[in-house]
C-alpha cells in the first residue's frame, strides 16, 4: 500500500521566526479518513497548507502520490477553514469556475448535488447559510474527483443536520472513489465515528500517528495507588493524581504484566487523544522559539 | 438498523459487531437475513465506511455472516455455535434473577454493575494461572 501523502522532516518557519511545524514525518495511507488533531496553533493548518502546495516547506519534503503537491494539484481537493468562496459570485458561477480550472471536473455530479441539497444555483454565495456554503465548497472538491481531500475544520460552523449532510456526502465520495481524507478538528468528541486513522500534533510536532484501533490496542489506562509509577518502567504518556489514586495513559508492551493493586483498561478514543494533547513531555523553550 | 452510542467508549465497529451478534442471539435475525448495505449504514448514521467494512469483515471472519459479491451481506446458514440463539431457559432464569434484585431494592445501574463484577470475576478466575509475576 503506497501512501497517498508522505512527509519527511517537514517544517515551516513563518516570517518573524515563528515555527508553524517542525520535523514532521508521517504517511497518510490510501482510502483512510485521517483525523488531524491538535490545540489551536499546533500546526494543523500549516501542515494542510503545505500538503495543498500553498505554502513552501522551510525544511524537509512533502509528497502527494510521490510528487511535490504543486505538480499534483489536479489530485488534491482543499477546503480551507470557513470554506472561503468569492462572496459576490452566484453558485452557478462558482461551479463554472470549477469546471474551467479542473480538467477532470464532473459537472453533472456538481449540479446534481447542488439540486439535491436544495441550493438555488442563482443565489449569491454571501446569501447562503454557513452549512450551504460548506456544501458548495465540498461539492467543488468532490466534482474535481481528487485522490486526497484536505479539509480544515470543515464542521466548525455547521449545525448538527448540516454536519450530518456534509459527512454523509464526504463518506459516499470516499467509498465511491477510494479517496483519502485528511480532516482537521479540535473537537475530539465526534471524531471517533468519522475517522479511522489519527494524527496528533502538539506545538508543531507529530506526537502520535497511526490506525486508531491499533493505537488503542497498544495503549493502556492504568489506575493504581499514588506513586505506583515510580515502580513502573513503562512509557508514561500522561498521568493525573487525586484521592490517593493515580491514573496514567501508558504505551503498553506485551511483556508488561499487571502489578499488584493496578487496574488496566483499554483507553477510549477520547482518553487516548486527550492524553497525548496534554502529555507530560516538556516542550523545550527552543522548540517554541 | 444500527444505533451508535458516542459516549460509551466502545469503538464504533465493535458496537456494530455486537448489535448483529445480539440480534442473532435473541433470534431477531435468522440465517439468510440480509444486513443493511454499507452505503445504507453510512447514510443512516453518517459514519466512516471503513468502520462498517471493518465490522462486517469481523463478522464474516467469525463465520456469523457471509458476503456475496455484488449482492450483499447475509446471516450465515450455519453460524458458529457460540453465536446461536440463546436457550430461552437461560434468559428466563436471568429474568427471574433480575426481578429478585429489583425486589431487593437495587437500581438498574446497580444490577448492571453486579453483572459486570460477576463476569469479571469469572474471567479473572479463568485467566488466573497466567497472572504471575509483578510489574515488568
């Protein structure tokens, strides 16, 4: 299975020396829906912009289908944050622009979807609701028939019904064309039913990447009397204490046996993600500089 | 059709697998019955198609369902013994026990907790011989 997207030592430093992303090495396997999770400022949008060919790497490389993104633009569909479209244009004009700019653009698919969603093709973009605008942006991307969809916080301003419509359309496209999706969000709760692969970014670095079921399998939530960690020798990701008990997220190793007084469980998706978002590894001052 | 409990902490694919198992165990689905198609499940629940495919794959692997290319997924004509419908006597005795627990003033939550403890203790007994040594 060849990765649809691959980065190696990828980094970007903004003007003024702010580091958007550093030393990012990862692969997006084909046909997966990948969650890109991290707090604000952790590098999600920087990574997406570099994957879309909009931002040049300062260090390292990014490849889509084995080539720099700039040479693969026909295979990449990008919906930036808040689905920006020209506000004064009519929906029909936006679709026409999509058709002119993209050689593989499926006009029937695009107009069919817009009708199905009940959006008037004569309406100007700035008269649409947030959910409708997101759907028009997604329609452009789907009609382009990309192999890699990059979606930056696509659900952030949508009400529950619009979210559901958006996701259903996205999933239908995934199963019809086998496209991969890289989907950023800082809302953890709903990601489990959306994604099957997880990338956690924190302070511009990749903290965790892999298949979600596999990641849950190789981690444990261990509860024990306060101080048990000292006897551990395990890779502790995150721990909290209270009421005489310490709860820790650890990377498990089959040779690690349960100790006396310790309880183990498989972490839930939320425990896994939150554990890595607030892990105890100190971030060097240098990394933030 | 399936239901997803987002707050349960149980992986979505596992929830799907367990719901099919339960339907068969309770005799609500019979051999030859068709499961909803992948597309139907994705549209109804707005969940990742890979998750549904994984659930159906696991059910097929354990022999509970068969997939016919281009037709659909069906409950197998001879499901594995452990997936067969539960003997009605078992359910009846459990119902009697639940009524006793209620009469003793226990809440549904407490009853669930008791069942979970009993299951865990039974599993721990089975696993006991392998649980030697301390923290590695």
